[in-house]
């Protein structure tokens, strides 16, 4: 049985440092940018992320790309 993978959505997530909590744990804040083209190269998405980080006051902890795919049986 062959299965097709169909890209549905993609989003860019910038995980930012949001200080230290009352019990000493690191707090994080996600900046989510939706509607990234599913066909966009990772290098291009990373380049945009770096540009967006220049506009942020908080320290960046990670850059993530979340892709959502639909799978269905090939007919």
C-alpha cells in the first residue's frame, strides 16, 4: 500500500527567553508566525527568522519550523 504525504501548513516558531520563574525555572515565550509557505526552503525560513530576531528585545533560545502534513492512501 502506497501512501501520499500532502503538505498542509507550516509555521515558524521563535522560542524566546522570558526570564526566571519564582521557583528558579527558565520561562519561555513562543513567537509564532503562521502561513509559512510549505514549499519554502529551510535556509530561507532560517534567514527570515534571523531577520525577525534582530527586531526582538528578548534573547532567542531556539528557532523551530513546525510542518503539518496530511497522509492518504494512493489510489
